[in-house]
């Protein structure tokens, strides 16, 4: 692979990645049973509002929430359209392939629908970024965009870099190439979220944009420094710190919310054991309840879907080990799921992830149909 984003994998970056992996594991434990779907909705609202605020959209978190609830909001029509477009793009996130140029353009089309004549297309002319009439960055010529974006997306598909590293590098490169006449910042943050969600599905709901919004000056300063030094390592470190801080904030907030749920009395049959809230997700997804009827036990394909919907980065060998079945049996079941359009492999064979197209109903117990 000849193309390579301008960064060196330093010990500092590796340490930040290790820290985030631990935080993600903790966050996953808090979200195993989807006890609080309203938290995910709240995080998505924070993500949209913050990403737009970075681009000077003045609508508040309360106004964005009201728009999502279908209420009328007093605001500039352009800003209201930006909110609706952003929600449409984030809601479509699971259907996009991170390394597909067509999907990238489709996402831009959603973000800029009704806002730009060239929504869903690469820019046709040159563009420079100015501050106080001073040129900060001159983007590559428009005739170079197809080649540059092809190289970047191919690198993303084939790289062995950890998804945390790859997502940060991609974010920088998209801002450097500046392939669109408008919406490059929003696209960079959206696509980083997409890449991260392929590594771990919960990260689709991580509002890292809120942290970036609070550090906008550093965000743009480090982008400029990366341009001048031809090294985006510092900008990547900034993004990793934003992910880490956002995870810590989410953990702290959800700890309080989960405590409130645990304090709420729940009536259960005397002989029915109540599972602990933090019980391992694999047990919840795979093991049948003590009083479950035999006909309601999950079949192997349903067990695979249930596991990979929570652990998209797992290999089929991991699934086989978790279920106590042979690898060949799991491979046959997975092949059938792919043929049925319920399961898809995304990215390179090494370092890629699984995309569950259709999860089993009545998750997590499954439903044989």
C-alpha cells in the first residue's frame, strides 16, 4: 500500500488507544441490556447539536430536542434544515460502508440536502480556508479529488491500524483534502463515528462532538499545525482525548441513571432469579432462562446474530468458543446468514468487523420464526 496518512504511531498514541479500549469495555457493560434507550437518544441529540454548533449553527440543545420530537421551533430555516439533515445522516449510519466512495457521497447528500446545489458531489472548483483574510489552508485542486479520495478510502479498507487510529487519521485527511464545497467538518466527524461504530456498535452513540465543540480553538489550531508540519499525530491525539473524555462523561452520567433504575422496585415471581444488571452480556444473550421452554431456545444463527450485534469486532472463532460449538458449524451458519442478507462483513479480513443487517426479534432471547 503506497498511500499513508502523515503520522507516526507513537507510544503516546498507543497508550491513549489502550485507555479507550478499557473505557469502551466498561461502557459496554453498562449498556448490555439496553435498559436505558433514552440515553442513546440523548447522546445522538448531543452529537447532532454539537457537530452543527461547531459550524456556527445557533440552535440550542433544547431546540434540537424539540425538533426531533416534531415540535415547531423558532429559528433560521437553514439551521432547522441542517438539524433535520444531520439526524437523517446519523440515522442512516448503519447502512454505510466506511470505505465506499458512493456511500460517502450519499451521506454528504443527506447532510447538505436543500442546503447546497452540489450536495452528494465532490466540489468542482478550488477552495481555500481563510481567517481574517489570511489563507490558512489551500485544498488540493478539484481534478485531484477522485484520485485522492480513492487512495484514502482504499487505505481505510486495507490498513492494519486499530480502528481508533484509522478513524482519527481519516478525519484529518478528509479535512486536508476538503473534498466538498461545504460540510467537510460535519462529514469528517460523521465518518469517524461510522468507522468507530464498525469497531464497536455502541460508539455510534458516543457524543464526542460535544467535547470537540468545547475545544473548538484547539481543534482548528491542531488542524493547522498538522498542515504546516505534515504530521497529524497531535491532531489525532486530540481526537483520542476527545473520545476518552466523552466516554468518561457518559460513564459518569449513566452510572447515576442506572443507580436510579436499580432503586426502582420490580415485582418478579418468587422462584424467578433476578439477573444482576452488570451480568456478562454473553450469558444474557446465549444462555436460556431457567424457566424457559425448550422450543424458545435460540438456534445457532440467532445466537451468532445476537453476539455479533454486541461484539461486531469478534471473529467467528471467538463466537465458536463463546457458544461451545465447532468453528466449522459457526462458519456454515454465518455463511447462511450472509446469503440471507442478515449478516455482512465490513472492511478488511484482518481488522474488519461484522454488520448485523437484521437483528433477532425480542432481543436478547431471540424468536424462532
